[in-house]
């Protein structure tokens, strides 16, 4: 009798562990990492606050996190996955040289190296290929004088 009970408990625990593992692997399939690099030197931007927009502009469905020491921040997306992913950078101190809206399927499928279309003057060549689920963007710092040059 004790053997049967022990077997049932062990089988139940095994099922729970298997279900949790399959849930986590399914969730990681919808995770996106954003790598923010300085557009002039290619160095990672650490402690940069990045917000992703997961819905229509009139629906407040956003997630914000800061990049780590390698310039990377990760977000896991819930179903349904929207066709476009919007992002914004913290405050007025940083601007994306790569735009602010990207195709989610491309990022999840093969990764995406967003081109430097808005800043120009990049002096380094980025040679890495992004991994599936990775978005690489180029960012420039906006100085105090530029932020405050427009007086009312």
C-alpha cells in the first residue's frame, strides 16, 4: 500500500516538472532580446531603459527594463504575438538611429540587425549576425545643448 502511494506521488511530481519545463520552453520561444549599441563606436549601452509597446497606442500594454553591462535587455511576449514591435528609449537623452518599429516575425525567426538609417556617420563595421529572437539597434546620445536648443 505504501509503495503504491509513493509511486503516485513520484508520478505526480514527474508530471508537474515535465509540464513546467514544457511551459518554460514554449515561453522562451516568444522572448526577444534587444541589444543597444552606440552608433559611433559600437560599444554596448548599459543601463539604458528600453520600453516595448505590445499593443495599439491607445492600449497601455508596455514593458520597460534596463540593459545589462553587455547592452542587452530581454522581454517575453505573451500570445497573441502582434505583427509589429514598437520600442522607445528613456527620456530625451537617447535617440534610436534604427527607427522605433520592427517586424516581430523577422526578429523571432532569424534575428534582425536594424540599419542605421537616421544618424549616419557610423565609423565601425558591425560583423556579427543576430541570433533568432535578437534585435540589434544603434543608438545615439543626445547632449544637453541639443536637448535644450529649442527655446519656446
